[in-house]
């Protein structure tokens, strides 16, 4: 069969390593080493793997994994335990890593991604392990290559999230990572700093004929340290594997590293299978039992998440996607919107949800930024009742948009009502028709060329005249009313 005629589809699974933000390490009392601290200064006999030492379990790390599992709708194994993963590598101080194999803390779970349409990516498991030390390889010219080891990172609690192979392309993978990152930082289990390695991802990628249910030989790509490199590496691998298959080459099950500067993956070693690691229950550590009281307590500590806020906005309000994105991403804006919306109901205020949200996400946000304030300040500087008054005055055309912006800016440092500020700043619209006609006539008389253009059919000329009216009125004329007025005068001339 001609393989170029077959359509292929990628199958992607992700493994995300998340550094937990506990105060101390996973199995000893060392503090977590701050980024770029002096090498080998946050170490003890336990995390250096000295013989005769015994690990101590950090309960806080276990609770953070439980919290993560509950936030992702996973099932908690109420009996969980640690296993030894045996392999030799210079950054692994004991010659084995304490990880979890048969009884991970969390089984299952899900992440909803939206790439135009919603898709549920199921999780296989979330388990807890210890991080390795850090190796730095130095290859200077005219010098023997050497490797340096920093044991500070050794024993830092690391949560591993393993997805099912249900991701279909690089964009879905990116959304999956963004969603996980957002949830984990919101529930406070990690600092989530990508540059500092708090959130690292490996991708398992394979290719199969479209529609086939059998998985192809999988390739694991490591060393991707940004969401962008994950996207690039996945796209590179999809293309490479598809080409290989078309050329009738066998895809090898292997581990490949991502080379950021060359933009390609490079073969590192053949991929191990689970049985290669000779997992067995760690005899130094007891089984761990998580009772219902603890689970309930942790469940209660999970704050409302962005995904819940999105759902709330979609169900209770009629808003566009962009505004939903802005309001859901910021708890302060979200609460402000909910509060002001409630107030419109008590005052029989006639405004659409979208309009109301636009005021917050456009006008109020802009003023906050200009004054170097954050959304935390929004309810302090913008009194709900005053904002509603201001919207009323603007929609009722007592003032125009520019004037309302000026008032908003003044509200930051004033406890005065919009009415008082309009009075003080002399900002009310010119609604007196004689006054408006005067201004229009002036603009027409001062600009005979524009009038000529208008009469010869150039419609844009009226905009120029309108600009002149606005200038003469110092922004206080209502532009719609002024334009109607201008047209009326020009037609009667
Ligand atoms: Zn230690």
C-alpha cells in the first residue's frame, strides 16, 4: 500500500512534574533551597543519601497532592505508599528514587481544554516523588569536560501528573498545561515558576493511521522548559515520525531530548519500561492512611477556581468570550462584577450584562492601570453606587464618554459623587439645541472647503466638521446630536 496516501494522527500523553511549595524537603528537615542559592548548602545526611539514614515523610506534601487530585476530580487512594524506583544515575544520591508505583495518591482526574471546542483529557494518576540533584556539564575549549553536582534540589517534593494518551495536537497540549498551571497556582500547591523549573513537562508522542485504535511505538521527549518548547517539540516529532513511517522506517521506542536552539529532538537512549526499574515498596516507609476527616478538610480548603468562575459566567450571564476570559482570570474583577450586577437588580437599572462588564474590563481597568493600582483596589476606589450613577449619566447623555472617563479618573482620589464632579468640572453635555446650533453654524462658517467637499458628495467631510464642533464645545457636545444638527443645517443651506 502507498503509505503517503494514508492519513496519520498523533497520539500524545503528557507527564508534568510540579515542584511543590512546601517549606521543607520530602524526606528530611532541610528547607527547600531558594533558586540560585550557593550549591550544596541545603543538604543533610538524608538528602545526600548517606548509609544508615532513614527518611521522614513530609505530610504537607501529601496534603498538597490530595488537594490537587480533588481539584481535578480525581479519586484519592485512602491507602497509599511509597515505592523504590531503582536506576543508577549520578544525580540520584541513593541509587534509587522514592516514588509511587502501585498505590499513587490520586487515580484518575480530568482537565478540560478549550481549543474552539471543549474536550476532556483524562488523567491516569498523580503521584508524589522526590526530585534529583542537579548536574551541570561543562565543556570548555582546551579543557577536559567536567560535571558539577548540586545536591540542594535533591529530595524536593515533586508531584507527577500523568495524562492518558488523549491529546491530539500541540495546541491541545499547550492548553492542557496552561489549565493545569492555572489550577495548581490557584490552589496554592506550587509557585509555578517555569524558569526556575517548578513546572516541567515530558511528552509521549506516537503516530498511527487515522482511526486506528492501536497505539504506535511511543517516543518520550524530555527537557522542555517552556510551553512554547512543548509546542515546538511536539510538532517536530509529529513531522519526523510521519516522515519515517512513510519511508517505511521503524519508529524506535526511545527517549529524545529537545534542543531548543536547533529546534529539534535528539535521540538520547532507548526507553525503559516500568519493569526495568524493579519497583518495590520502600521498606523504610510505612503505608499511609488518609481518613475522611482529612479529605473533607482539604476539600473545604480548595478555593473557587477559574474554571468554576467561567462556568458561573456562562450559566448566569450573557457575555462574550473575551470578557469572560478577563473576569474569570481575576478574582477581584469577578467579585466586583457580581456585586455591581446585584446592585443593578435592586435599583431596576436597565443595562445589558455585556455593557456592564465592558465598563469594568475597559474603562475601570484602564484607569486603575494608569494610576498604577491593581484590581485589589477596585472596590476601594470605585464606589459601586457612584459607578452606576456614572453609567446612568453617560447612557442618558448628560455627559459623553470622554467626560465620563475624566470623572472616573477623578473618582480615584475623591469621595465625591459623579454629579458633584460634573458640576465642579463643568462637564455636562451641551444639550441646549440653540447652543448646539450656534456651534454647528460656527464650524460651517469657519470651514468653507469642508462644506464644498460635503456638497460634492464627500461623506467624510461631515466627520471633519463634527470634529470642529467637538473642539469648539471642548468635548461637551453630544456627537450624535451634533452630527444630525450639522446635516440639517447643510441640507437647508
Ligand atoms: Zn536534607
